[in-house]
C-alpha cells in the first residue's frame, strides 16, 4: 500500500469509529478536540474542491454521517447540556 491508500483506510476507520459511537456528540468533540463531524464534512468538501470536484456541504455531510444530516440529527443528536454550553463558551 502507498501512503494515500493508508491515509484513506485510516480516514474510513475514523468515520466508522465515529459512526459506531453516535453517543459522542459533536459538541463533545468540539470541546475536547476542537473538531467534529461537521468539520470533517467541510474538510472533505474542501479536498474535493481542491481536486476540481464539485461537492456541496450537505452531500459531504451525508458521506461523513452515513445518512442525511437532518436524519442523523433527529435520531442521534441530544440537546446540549448546560455543562457542555459552558465548556464551549470557555473555548471561544
């Protein structure tokens, strides 16, 4: 395998790991790691554009989330707790 194939495999594993742990909310990722699934979607979209591909944000999110974002949000996103909101406020 070359480096690109290894990086792609690693990325797919990260996406699967996040999918397997839907209980980890985006706000938790932002608080702890300063990125979330939406960030990955934006990076994916930007990478596509750098390669001359057209990919809109919603399609990029569907790739990262494994389903339309609106569906994922309805099924898995919990309201932010006061503790989470305070932690995010400290970061900003």
